[in-house]
C-alpha cells in the first residue's frame, strides 16, 4: 500500500528531530531511509509504525488517515535492529504470535496457523529451526525469524529499523541481497532505515536521504548518485573530492583542464572515478604525483598530491585494475589529470 | 613447512592470596554466621521445646497465639497483593515512560528503607490517631484505624512497598521495551502484551520480590508496634505476641511463636535461593 506523510514534525525537548517531513511512497517499493546517525530516520520509521507519536502532521496509508490509530491496529510489520524476538518462546511460537493474538472471529485454527508458520519458515529457509529458542540462533538467523514473524500477519507495510546493523559484514552482504529478492517475490511496500549508503544503493528501489530532520533528496539510487541536489547528498553518497574554487584548490581544477573563467558554483565535487589519469612524460609537465595506491578488488584507488604545496590535500582517483596495470605507474610518478565531470554547489 | 605448536590454556594464578589469608577469611565468615545465625536459631528451637512437644503445641494452640497468627496472615494477605500491584505499576511507569519527577519517584520508593520503622508508625498515629489530622473526622464516623487492624495493615503496606518495585525496576530496564513493541506491532493488545510478553520475562524477579515483601510483612515489628496498641487477641501480630509473651516470662509461648517466624525465614531463604538459581538459568 502507498504511504503518504505530510508535514510531520517531532521534537524531543528542545531538539527538533523531524521538521516538516513530506514524503510519498508508492505501492510495492522498497525504500531506504538513509542518513547519518541522529538525523531522525529511526524516529520517522517509528512514527509511521505508530510506536512514536508525531507532534504534528499526518500519516496516511493507502489514502486513509491513520495518525490517531494505535500501533496494534495499523497492520504494519516492524523488524527491529536487535531482532526483539520473544526470548521465552520457540521460533515457531514467535512466528505464530501475531496469528494467535488475533481477535477470536479472525483467528485461524491451530492447524491453519501451523501450516502458515511452516510456510513462512520455509520462505526464510529456517524451518528446521522451528523448535529452537532465540538464544540458540545466530544473528542472521534471528533477523530472518524476526522478518518471518512480521510477515505472518500479512502486513500492508513492512518497516525495518537498521535490519542488518547488528550483523557481521559477510552475513550482512548475504542478507541484503536476500531481502531484495524476497521483496521482489512478495511486493509488500517496505521501508528500511540505514546509515550505510552502500546498503541503501544495493537493496533499495528508492532512496530517501535525510539530514538533521529534513529530507534532502528522494529518488532512485542512480539518480541520487549521478545528480545529487546538494553538497550534503553528494558527500554522503559515495566518495567524492571537494574543491573550493576560491581557495588554493582551484589550481587542481586548472591542472585538470576545467575552465575556471565561469565556474558554476563555489565548490566542485568530483567522484574519484570521474578523474582520468595519464602518465606524465616529464616532471615539468605536471606538479601532481602519485603518492600511494590501494587495491580495492576490482578497482584501484590512487592518492594524488601536489609537490611543493603548503597543504597536504590529497585527491582520490579510482580506476579499473586492468587500466592501472596498463599505465604502469609507481609511487612518486608524475601524472596528468583529466576531470570528466564535476558537480557544482554553492 | 609445518610447525607444530602446543599451547596450554590453564590459567596461571600469578596473584594469589597466601593460603593463611584465605583460610582465616573463610574461618571468620563461617564462625560469624554460626555465632550470629545458627546458635540463636538452635536456642530458639531448644527453648521452644524445653518443656516438650506437649507444652509447645499447647502454647501454639492458645487462643491469643492463634489470633496473632491469624492477624499476621491477614496482614500479609492484604499487603502483599497490594504491594505487588503497586510495584508492577511503579516499575512499569519508571522503566517505560518519560515524565517529569521520575528520578524523584525512584528515590521516594526507597523511602521506607531509609526511615526508621518507628517513625513510619508514628506518621500514621499522627495522621489517624485521636489527636491526629483526621482523628476527629474518624471518631465522628466511628472508624478505628490506630490501635486496630486497619492501622497495622497501613503501616505494613508502607514498610513493604519498595520490595517488588526495587526488584523489578532493574530487571525491566535491562529487558528494554522492544519485545513489547514487537508484540504491539503484531496486533496484540496492551493486556495481551503484558501477560504474554512482559510477565513471562519478569516472573522470577517478581516472585522474588513478592517473597521478600511477604517475609517482611509477616516479620515487621517496629512500625506495627507503634500503631497496634498491643491488645491481646485483637491487635497483636506474631512479632508483637512474641514480645508480650517474653515480657510476661512465658518463655515457651514466646519461643514457640518465634520458631514459626524462624521457620518462615528458613523457607524464605530456601525459596530465595531457588528463585535466584532460576533467574540465572533464565538469563543464560
């Protein structure tokens, strides 16, 4: 179902956690609420769920105003960062909970419940653990059980609060893709909160970037990456080099062939992979040297710096492994820069 | 190349206290317990049975003793459920809500522990006694609180209200509210959430608090002594009855009653260790 938030405000004491949030989430999307810690993303998620009350504004689900509705009547599924599995219940009872607490006339009989629970456990590929207790499971298994439990009541919306935050790196990678595939299978409108931009880009069909209680930008991942609307989004999504035109940094841009007679802003943001490198024929040709480089797997990250420069500014460039081998560069070599693309901000 | 390494993981006690120190510390602790707990307990029992089973039994079946036992049971039956309820409410409010004066409330819950029981009793005399604030109104409506059962119950309520709350607050803080929120989001009502999620998680701690509350309710002397008036067969609880009998040189009756309270203490201790063990099992 579609979600519509209008003019959501929330204060904690003097601190304004959310300011005039307007957000529309179409049906069937998998949306990431992305932002640095303390930006209000979890608060927003909890307001949608009804676990927290907003000071002002409306929450609409499929056109129906649910602002005043209690969390237990909203029909949302919520997955917590630390799983929040019922520790005194088995995996089976955890998943069955939502069905068993339904009012008598809507409650399925035990046989139906059992069938449904096993089907859900198979969906998350953990049916063989049905009689275990939560503390006998690994973090990744617990989170999948928590998801199965939330799905049991067939929620119209699935909300996930940093669902992979407490997991170790390799499990997190697997679960991300698994969640994306599960969403493609189920098509339930989902919102997940994360502070990890890579995670948001990888999993979500739409990304909402939040900062200091405001929405900075909303769009599909490639849109946000290729066309950030402001300096914050540009810096937060992926790596970027920041050049201040009015400072010494302008020399970098000149060396890189950017015409500075008519700059489009005060600050230029350049992605590392938008910097092209060539080996200089002689030291006179360019004052820029390769200071160091790191192997990142498929790509190489190069640290560039200027000789005879007061500042220790380092510019990062990135290129495919193969290309780097062909350039045959070593540390201390002079290089020529070519900036292919820059984003200008004020 | 293959290098075989052997590692031993036995802890090397580098900083170990000398043997004489360990032995003497243990000896001091054990002899203290024997001297101040076991010897008095044996004394109570030997005095109670000094004139044989017959005398013990007749002392216990004497009407005044029976009425003291009854009153003690009634007091506990009223105060323990009330304070369980209060403790649950207070712990819930403190651990689940944010409100002004929360830390003050937390401190006030401990008040009965820091105030002398005699003072606690006096407060009720000052409030409900003949010369007290409500004294005239009460006597005009023919309601007796001081030197009557209601006074004893009130004083005991006051003395024992921290036990359950103090046991539950740290437990519920540690537990957090995420599981409850999860239950609510799954469509459970607040009542269902309490009975199916909160209560199972705190039940051992709750029982432990109830047990301590009960032990104190049955054993309280100071505050009850001030408000009771020591009317034999009417307002004497067991602890008061023990004192009265002792002052009248009725040693068998006094120690026989004391043996009941001592027995209660032992049962409480055993249950307490069982509950502590259960709680630690639960936490693994």
